[in-house]
């Protein structure tokens, strides 16, 4: 079928051709002309839509590797965005580990090519046209012998270390040319030399160079010299082995060591920074390529490190030992981050972002937000029989932006404030954007102040006079920090710990509401007093169950952080899981987001929590943490002998109607998701309750066609609706329950109008996927899902079927017995 004229082309060019239709036709129309046209049109698609379907696009690209240019589009996205590069790289790594003979070879080629796409970035200095889908693929094609695509030195680039031009311009690249060998997040770690893979490594260890007078004291001009302090910092960093640094924090031998996994935070960068101011042309471009390469590999090693930790924690069942192992590993990561930040203060050119660490989750596509410090007192290991997922809480900010506090002389100038605000809003969001831009001196100055404050907190001698430095200008701040660093000995640097005292939670502010003026009669005063006591008890109960609210915790930590003045500062929380294929969780989160969008468009008060999932490989990944939540099982254990309804009324006595409404609207929405996706294993440890009263379902390891207990399918009810949840709705004869039934019916009718939209993410993954939820086969899974929408029935008949689903779910015998089993075997209430 030609696409020059006709209805198909008119559809593709119409305003109704949205992302969902685009993916539908991309999947169904395999003719080469149509396929190429649709792939080319992907360049016009918003990044949010590409990001949503990234898992599906990766799988379709592998299946059609030989017949479609879709994989070239993905590599082009990787060349312009570190966010996409990392996510595509890790998804492809998971396909490699699947060992599927149909696509594993192509997946390996994509894994290797992703790094080359980053190194030869089309963003910034490279400047390739974003619409040229084929040009990037020519540069990224894997070599014929199956070796990884790697960054090669230019023929005109002098051989590093010799200063001579490369001989034999037309020769084949050998092993020494392969500067950037990619590694998967779950792969075997390289040695330190391999990890850095830097052409700027020193040939022999640096020695501390002193410039002294006749008395042997340090010359002040030498100690503030940029090159001297930088080399001295390298000496401090390399003076002790990673094992010695780990011993300071009592790191167990079986735990991953940040200095082994991530490499030395200073070595390998020193020469490039010292000489970068005089390097121009192709050599300078090569340095920037090397930085992108190192950043990409370091990100891989970071996720590998934290995933290895999750796997290592399984080795001990003791809670206290798990907690100690987690703390020692995170303390060492914090120390590594601090060492790297000290180096950043001596950085002359390029962005700070390429020197930092970033987890491409929660912050959307802004990879310039780097991890600053892990708050160990907020981290914890979750209880699990066979795995050890843990909560990782860290603060992050974009160090390439000006701080929110303006200098005192400009504080009252509205034009200056507006200019700074516009500059923050217009800043790039990806590390591949403008990575060669010279940093303004004030950015280095504000980072120097933050690092100086950290040194004060760690007790390093020579406390800084921050106020005096600000009055004398930014250069004084930098020189003061350099002199301070130059005076530190290797032994003192080793013993310096990046462990700050835990920031204690603020005490509960359960201040009673002032009583209104007394009215006539003591009975009114008594009623007011009882209401005040009840409301205060409700606030104390919520604090006991859910603890300090996330907003309060974030504000408290920000006030204590040296980096709290950065406008982009945030406190983030993710759950690290090893031993689970999170591609199924990612699929479930996609479908939930589709349902949430449909309900919003229909203006239905159905509530769903839209979370993010980051796949690292086929057996591990990271998930967004559900803040301000507690499992229903955990809540009931806080109040032995009390029913869920009694606890609910106690915790929300000051806003009971609102909380019940939140509960019903979320419970109805998730009941629909559970029915359409056939989600199983719905015990009370997989149901969370927010401090607002909303309910959230988690753990979608069993859905569509697989179920617990070897797929025996014991849970046959459409969704969970036992008596304890009915009681929260005031029973089956209440108006609240009728509201719940109405929401289920209205949500069901709205969802069946969008069957293709909901099914599409599942349909795109069916071919060649090894996800457990597709156990029964593509045809059976697809047909079963479509049948659950009752699309062949009239609206009246459909309503009758939905009412039957609700009635079947009410106190379903199998659901009750499954809860009994979980209570007896696993202690889940």
C-alpha cells in the first residue's frame, strides 16, 4: 500500500493521530514504506510519549531489527539524551540476559551501541540534526567481528603519552583504541584501571609536591595554586587502597565497595583538568567524549553496586546485621560522593553534572540532578523471606544552577531576581546538553562554600570564614578552600568520615486547637472539649502509624543540608529490588497510568497512584517509593484486637468523611485494575494505605495469566472485597457502599470505551517476551483481557455483568481462605 496518497496518509497527518494510534500502526503495519514513515514520525513525538512506550519500542525494535529502522531511532534518542541512553541500555541488557535466540544478538549490539551513541553525542558540540535517523546508525553500527562498538581516537588526534600523530591513518583499530567498553549494570565489575578506561591516567603515582621556604613551611601562593592542590588531592585519594577505606566504615568483605565499583573519584581526571584550559580543537572534543564515556560507565556501576547490595543482604536473616551492612555500604558511597565533590570545586570547564551520579527515576529526564548524600538514618531493609529489598533515601540537586539566595547587594533588585529565575527555568535538563560550556565562576564559588561547610561539619581543621569570603569575592572563597585542602595529610583524609549525625525527626506538634469562646451551658463546653481531644488523638494516631509526613521530613532535611539553597534540591526515595524481573512491574505501572488518564479525561473521581519503575536488568531494578504509606497488615499490627474500621475511625476522626471518600475512590479504581489485569496475591501486605486514607496496590508479580502456588489460580474472585473493607464503607446497606458500586460501574463503562488504548502496552510486548504474566501464550492472554471488557454486550447488559462481579467479590470464600492462609503461614493480618 502506498502512502503518498489515500486515507492512511491523511490519518497519519491528522490531528487525531496521537501517540496511541502511532504505536498501534507502528505495531500492525509492517510494510517497509509505512514502517519507515512511522519511525521517521517518531522524531516529532514528545519525549513524554516516547518515554512511556520505551519498553515496548525496545522490544519491537529487536524483533524487527533487520526490517525496520526503529533501532536507529532509539540510538539517535540515546545520542541526544543520557536519560534515554541509560534506560535503553538497561532494557537491552535485560533482553541479552533472557538469552532468547531470536533477539539476543541484536540486543547485545544495541547494548554496545548505546554507549557509543552517548560518547559521540549529537547534542551540544556534535550538533547532528535530530531528524536524521539514518546518519547516527552509520556511526554506531557494531563491528563485524562482534566486538563492542567503542570510541576510537581520531586519526589526526595525537597519540596520548607520546605527543606524536597516530601512525598508519588507515589501520584497523586495535585493543588499545577501545577507550570505552560498555558494561551492563548486572555484569562483572572491571578492575580499577578498566573502570576508568581513561587516556589521562598518570603513568606513575602522584607524590605530594611541596613548595616551602627555608623553614620548611608551605608557601601560601603554592598551596592556593590550582594545579598543586589538584595533584595533592589526587595524592590524598590514592594514598590508601579501597579496602583500607572500606575498613574505616567496617565494610564486610562480601559487600560491594564503592571505590572498587565506581573507581577513584579523582584519578583519571586530573591531567584533563590541569591541561583542559589550553587544549582546543579535536583533542578537546576527545576529552569531552571521554567524560561522557566515564559518566555513562559510572552510572552503570552505581546501579550495579546498589543491586549487588540488595542481593548480598539476603545472606543474613538478622535484621540488625542487615541494617549494619546497609549503613556501612552507604557510608562508603557518601564518602566517595564527598571526594568527588571536592574535586568538582577544582573543576575548570564543563558541567558539574558529568562528574556526578544520577538515578534516572523520579526526576523525569533531568539527568543534571546528581546525588549529593544518602540519608542513612532514613534507609531501611524491608522484611522478606527470600529477598532483601531496601529503601534508598537521598538528596539531589543540579549543581550547575545558581543558588536560590542572591548576593546581598542584589537581593532587593527585582530585575536581578527575575533574570536569575528565568535562567534557572531555561537551563538544560540533560547532561548531554551544552556539556562543553564554561562554568560561570559563581557556580564554582557556591559549591566551594557548600564543601567548606561540609568540612566544618566533619571537623576538618581550618574552619572557614564564610562571611568574610563572600565580602572578598568568589576568588577568595576558592583560594581559602584550596589552602585548607593543601594542609590535609593522607592519614587525616583517610580518617575523615562523611558520616553526619542523624538529623532527628521533629517532635510531634500536637498543639490543641484553641477552644472557642464558651457558649451557654456546660454541655456545649464539654462537647467542644471532647472534639478537641478526639482530633488531637487522631493526629497522634497518624503520627504513630505513618510517622513524620514526607513534606515535613523533606523541609527539615533541606534546612540542615549545605545544598538546601539550590532551587532544584529534592529529597528522593526509591526501593532497590534484586531477584525480581521488574519489567512486569513496569508494564503494570504503564497500564495504571493509562487507566488514570482515562478517568481524568472522563472527570471521574477515581484515584490511582502513578509510580515509576526503572529496569536495570532481567533480575533487578528500582521502584519509586510510595511515601506516607503503611501496609494494611502493618497498620493492624499497631493496634492488636482492633478492626480496620475502628483504626480508620480513630486515625481520621478529625476528617472522617474526607478520608472515607478517599478510601472508596481509590479502592474502586484499583478494584477495576485488579479485574482487568487479573492481579493476584492480594493479601494485606500488598495493600498500602496513605495518611490521606487512599489505598494503593503494589507487587504485580502475579497478573494476567500467572498466579501464586504454581499457577493454581486459587484467588478466583474478580477483586478483593472482604468484610473489613466493607465495614470501612459503613456496610453493604450504606450510602458509602452505594457510592462505591456506582464508581465501579461508571469506571467500567468508561474503560471499555478505550479497550485498544488499555490493551496496547500489553499487545506490544506479547511477541517474543518471557515475562511470567504471558505464561498462557500471546493469543490466550490477549483474548482473555479483551473479553473482560464485555465489549460485545450492550451497556445495560454490561451493567448487569458488573453488578454480578461486585456481588461475587463480596466476602468471596476463596478470598477469605487466602487471607487465612497468609495469616497462618506468614503472619499477615
